[in-house]
């Protein structure tokens, strides 16, 4: 009884026979399995943190939230996440500590291991560093949040291609009500695809800065979506989007 | 009714009354777990009802090759009857949670949760805030393995601990909210 199966059971994604078999497997154990409650909690958390897909979200609301007890579980979980303080930093070994621990061990094997790691490291790292180095020159673009979409006729900012720099440095002006979030996420998309998250380079009280390497841009319209993340890790979409269009100069005949 | 109960105990272990009692309790706990998982308002009462019906059917001479499956069948039937999915207490608690949001003047559910959270031992508070702040996606599993190692738990044991502590928080909020129902 994995978490996936428990989730499928709770969302009524299993057939009737599968659901009955699942119950029988649980009931055949000496004790009612406690991992079911853990999996249920994780499902509720995923719902509250907006981590479920659209279909699962709908099934959660239609098939899971069927009793007062379950509705109360969701509301108390929401209260819990709201009051949860930020964690203390996880104590993990730093690179220096790991190196020291390595040096402390008996000498013979690690000389060979060190040579091996060094050789492999150089072989792997050099091409990676050459190809994936951070852009050094930037072309600045300032964008403000807009509720405009393609149909409203508001013209997005334009960027001429090719860029005169290695990357586009976009300064996204934050809306007033969103300047005190614990963190932000920015997703970008073109007209046909979601292009994933953009790394946030810096932020101040008024804006955040994201970088798009020149080789990631091709002619077309781009949309950047802003999300705030509160101290509980709950992500919330900020209404409105940032738009810009990348254009190549018209070719003369 | 007592005769039915005695027949059930005899059925569970004819030769040893103590062992029969243990088997009865184990069955009751599993039924309560099942009803709780199904979101029934009073899982203990539902488990009692299931075992009462099972005892009656056994006393009436039903053929029962597997007591677990037999009781599960009755429990499913009880669920289908819609038996106490919701009751006055669960409705009142839900109503409290829904109405006592941030706007509430006297008390809100967040302040009750905060009170309950602050009553936890420091190590449980640390555990919850670390465990629940895990990143999303693949990084979550890695983060929780590291956390478990740091706390000298297995990942499973840590998860069970988190579940228990969170359940105790839920119970605490429910208890504190009773005076507002």
C-alpha cells in the first residue's frame, strides 16, 4: 500500500474491485496501517499547497471532501501550515567538514580515490564550465505587471534580436501588495509552451531580477507569471502577467 | 446482547478467553482505523456497531470462514448506509472552523492552532517545521532522508511521528474550540 495507491483510493481513482482489494490488504494486517493516515495528510497538504494536477484537485473536492470530518481535517491542516514557524537550518556537513572527515580516514585508499575523483572531475568539469558559464554582459529590460492579454490591444515591450549582450536582464516591478512575500517564483512561457522557472538573480523591495540567456530567446511573444511564496511555503499566483515580444528586424528586399 | 458478545469471543478463540479478548480488541482497533480512514464522524461507535452485528450474525449461525473479511463486509455495509458519516459534534466543529477565520472577533482557528502548537515540546515543534518545509518534487525525498538521518530516525518512523504529532494538534484544536460551539 504505497502512497500513490492510498491517494488513488481516497480520490476514488481505483475500480470497485481494486478498492475492495486495497481495503482487504489493509485489514489483513495485524494493525490498521498508520501509513494510510500519513499518506492522507500528505494528500491534504498537496491540495493546500496547490501541488495536485487539475483533475486530481477536482477529484479531491468531489470524491474526498465528502464528510464533515474530512472537511475539518483540511481546515485544521490549513491552520497548521499558517502558524508553522520557519524551520531552523538543517545541520548538514559543509564541504570543508566533509573534506576534513575524508582526510581523517586511513591514508592508503583515499590517495587513489582522490586521484580518480580529480581526473574524472577535470574531464567532466572543463567542458561543462566552458559551455555553461554564466553570462557576462546583459541587456536590461524593465517590465511592469499588466492584466492585459492578447485581446486587449496593449502593446508589450519589444526586444530586438539578436541581443547586443549575452543575456536579457529583466527587472520585474512588484505590485504593492506583493512586496513582502518570503520568496518569489517566476515562470515563463511562449505562445505555445510553458518554459519552466526562471532563476531569480536578485530582489529588492520594489522589484526582482531574472536572467534569460540570449540563446533561449527566439522571435515571439513571451509571458512571465509571478508567484509569491509565504513562510509556510504556500505558493500563490499574483494576478496579471509581464509581457514582452522578441523581434528580429524586418529584412530589406 | 451479552450472550452474542460471549459467542463472538468464543468464536474468536474457543480455548483461551484472554486470547479471545485480545483478538476482539485488535479487530475493534482495525475497524476504528477503517472508519476513521473513511471519514466517519464517530469511528469507535461505528466499530462497536460492526462487532455487535457480527456477534448477532454468528449467534444466528452464519457461516464465517474468515472473521476479518466478515467484519469488513459488515463495515462496508454500514458505510453504505451512510451511518453517522456526520454527526452533531462533527458538524459543530466544522462550522466553528469555517466561521472562525481571520475576521472572527472573539477567537479564530489560527490562534487556537498556534496555542496548541506552542504547547508541544520543542523537539516536536522543530520536527514539524523542518519536515513540513521540505521543498517540492524530487528534492523533497532527499531533504527528508537527510532530516531523518540528522534526527536518528528512519524516514518511515519520522513520518509516523509527524502524523501522530499533527493528529494531537488537531485533537487539541478541537478540544479548545468546544467552548465556542
